[in-house]
């Protein structure tokens, strides 16, 4: 981990703020889940040089992120 990296924690207060529509809280949750989302939408492709490259499908990533925001605003609200 680089020295400037922060450890983000998903906690009840952050979830509550996100459920109530606070943009900064939603952004923080998306940052927390970003490594997981990247792993879901990453594929390996062979380049022209014959090497395998990992590629993130940004369109799919946006779809996954929007789904999470939708779940936060609808489903998580029922739990709070």
C-alpha cells in the first residue's frame, strides 16, 4: 500500500448518509467498492505483441456502479 493510500471503512453512518442521498457518501461507497467492481468487469485479452493484458470495461463498470447506487437508494432504505 502506498503511503498516501487511505483505508476506507463501510459503516452504518456512511450507509445512512448515502441512503439519505448525500452525494459525498455515495461517492465514498463507490470508492470502497471500486476494487471489487474492477474485478467484475476486467477481462484478459491478447495484445498484438502476444502478451496478455487486463482490460477494464468502463461501460460495464458504470452499469455495476449505477446498480449499487440504485440498491442503496431503494433496498438499503428499507433496512435503515
